């Protein structure tokens, strides 16, 4: 009797354990099936670098917020290639392997990324060129600002703030970025005729200096070299963006020319606008990233659903592989004449998370910060 009483509980215990394991396996299988059913489509946002403030501070949160509203349950991978074209290609290929349905890409190298874009097209994955065009590959859409208009605004401002005989340095953006060429087309359409007639004198190469990957320290070194070569005889600088302008102005400051030489910029960054108020930078170009990120989210949502976003595209741009449906957004030139309106608007609080008080603290009570 004792032997039977001893064996029975062990047997019952074994049955209970097996039962629990079976129930656990069934529950796990059900949970796995449900999670697969519930998992939304995967989208990858591939950013180029973190040198320019906008990418991590503006484009990333704005795109994620807008897309999640439009596509509940969507999964979004945001990756930054830190100015490494090979790394960006590897990131994109990894996302394709993970099953991404749409790649939204601000390419570091417009031509190099075409290799991945072609691979994506072969797999039925849609590619959206964000801010920078991808050339030589079939892509679904392009979302950017009017790059030629950006450059034209910069060129017009610099022409108006220099005089006959003034010597001007032209410092372009990154050669591998399609936008840098669009900007150059814009400002050279204004400056080149002045150079040809001798009304202004260009310093350095006819095409201007190209700044690898928009690197501010590189722009500073280029400015330093030009100042040395021309004995500080510089009366104007066409800088392609605010980040580079910061480096250029540092070089001018070292030789006592900060605030005396007009310098252009782009992006209406906190630092750029502060310099405009201080008078060390003359101009910038406002590009409303909120509109761009929202447009990219709408395009992506439509591509995920297999539809065309009605009334969104306003142009078609040839990228060498076809005519690409595009959203091309307007821009606005900013200088001392209108910076006050920008400082008092909701631009800095909503885009950069910076209040007027925070913006003006390093500047002091001058100009638009009075």
C-alpha cells in the first residue's frame, strides 16, 4: 500500500508537468501567430548624417509622428549612416532582408545608392528619395524643396550686399549630393554673369570649392586657405548652408573680418539665425521641414496601401531612369529685414524645441531679440 501511494503522486505530477508544457507551447504558438497578424508593415528611414541639426532633431521625429498617425501599427526603423555611403548601403540592404516595404532615403551619395535602389525595385520594395534625389535607378517618389530657388535666393542676396569690384569666395556643399548641384545652379545663375562682366571677382575655382559631406571644419579650412592666398582680401562668401557658414565665420573671425564680410547660409537653424541677429551671418534660407516630413509620411502611407496620394505631387523630376512623381516645396530667404517675424513665430518652438528666450539668451537684447 505504501508503494502504491508513493508512485501515484509522482505519476500525477508528471502528467501535470507535461500538461503545463503542452499548454505553454500552445499558448506560445497562438501568441506568435497573433503577433505576426498584428505586426504592421516595416518602413526604414535612412538619414545621411548628424552634423546637420535637422536630420535627428526635425526630420526623424516629424516623419515618425506623421506616419504613425496615418498607418497605425507601422514599424519604423530609423538609421543614421554618419556620413558613410558604404554604411548607408549596408543599412538599406539589412532593411531589405528584414522585410521593409518602403525605404525613405536621404542619400549621402546620389549615384552610389542607386545600386541598392535597383535591388529594392527588383524585390518590389518602394524607394522614396527624401530631400536628395537618387539618380540612375527606378524610384517611387521624390520629396524635397526647390533647390535652384534656394541657390537663387542666396545669389541674389549676396549680389545685393556686395559692390562692383568686390572679391567673392564660393563654397559649395558636397559634390555627391544632388542638392548641392541644384543650389550651385541657382546662385551661379546670379553670380556668374557678374563674374563674367568683371562686376564681381571670384576667388578660387570657377565652380567654387566643394565641401566633402557638408563638413563645417572642412569649410573652415577652405576659407582659411582662401584668406591666406588672397591676403584676407575677401568681400563676400557664398556659403551653401548654415553649418558650413559657422566654420567660414570662425575663419573670418580669426583675421578680424567677422561681421564685416557678408556670408550666406541655408536651413534657418538656431545658430544661423543667432548669427544673423548678431550680424556675423547675413542670410539663410528657410525650408519648412514640417511640410517635407508630412509629405514623406503621406507618400509612404499611400505606397503601403498601393494607392497614389491624391493631390500631393506637384511636379515630375527626371532622375536618369525615368520621370519621378515629386513634391517640390517652396523656400524663403531670411535676413535682418525679416528675421524678427521668424523669431516671433512658432518655427523654433515647434521645429527645434527652442523658445524665443532660449534663442535670444546667447545673443542678448539686440535686433530681433530686443
